C-alpha cells in the first residue's frame, strides 16, 4: 500500500457536486492499494500517518502528530498512485489492486485510524471525485508499506 499525506488547514471531497466529506485542520490522505497488500499494510500505514510528527510546536519545529493537535483525516482512495508511467504516454494501472480487495483494505486503513481516536471523513470508493485542500506548509509525504 502507498499513501500520500498532505498536512492541511482544510480539505473536502465532492461527488457529482455534493459534499461527501470535509475536515478542518489535519491530514488529507490519498490511499493506493496494490496486489499482495494485506491488513498488516493497512494497519502499518494508519499507525504511521497518525503518529507522524508533521505539525509545529510552539517553537516552530515539526514535533506534533495529527493526534496531538486534535486534527482530523480526509481519506480518499486513489488507484492512480500505482500508475506506471515508464513506457509511452498513457499510464499503466496494472499494479493497482482489483476493486474488491482494494475496497476492503481502504476500509481497514480508515478503521485503523478511527481505532486510534481520529475523526475520519472519506470520499466515495470508485467514484469520480473533486478534491479540494489548503495544503499547509506545504507539507506532502509519500509513505509505502513495502519500503
């Protein structure tokens, strides 16, 4: 599994013009699932995201996690994180997991975040979504459960 974490002041997601999820300060997380991923990968990434110290303390150092600052998470499924652009000009998405196992692991990731006490809003799995955020910093990190 792979996630892209963006520290944000706010984030929201719409499907067909209707808001389906929004947060104030916290983390906007794009979640990609590949073949062979397991619930262990989902739990690892949820723990990593929840505990990353990427929010500033009173001295201006990145020393607090989203849990520490009382932030929320907007989690959006993103199969294109496994797009292979090495050949030609059209990405190949063969490495992305099939929808059924990907949905189960996406939900396991979100539940693992909730189990840590975080408020988690989501997009709609498999839908065409409009995602907006105010990236704070900007701070953007990529975390892969295999690396």
